[in-house]
């Protein structure tokens, strides 16, 4: 299945995949519009120069019920992207013209 990535403007990046659009944006302090409620922080291993930990933070509405927070975290843990990071696929890099 193909994923189409495009740049609708500003600092936003959208990805169309399987009938869904995943919308991302940078925070206002980074020049974005703060339109995506997920913050991702990476931690690197200086010796290897690679990321060794990723923190995801989802901004919920102020009045979000406490009893559903664990369910939201569980859903984030079931994310297909997160699962692929744990068991990465092989990559084949090519170029096309046109």
C-alpha cells in the first residue's frame, strides 16, 4: 500500500494512507500553527549518533475524563507505526523522474 506525503503549507506535512490523512504540524515556537496535538521528543545516544528513545505526548482537552486516559495510552501503544519501529521493515531506496 502506498503512502502519499505532501506539504499543504506552512510547516504542515500530511500523509495519505489507507483512506486516512495523517496531519502533522510544528508547534508555534517552531514556526508552525500548533494544529497537531501530538508532541514527539527524541533522545539520542551520542556514541552511536542514533535515536534510542522516543516520547509521545498527546494533548487532550481540559475536560477529558480521567477514566479514559489509560484507554488513549493503550490505543497509542497499538499504533501500527509504533509497532513497525519495534520491528522495522527493510528499505529499498529509488528515484524517479517526472
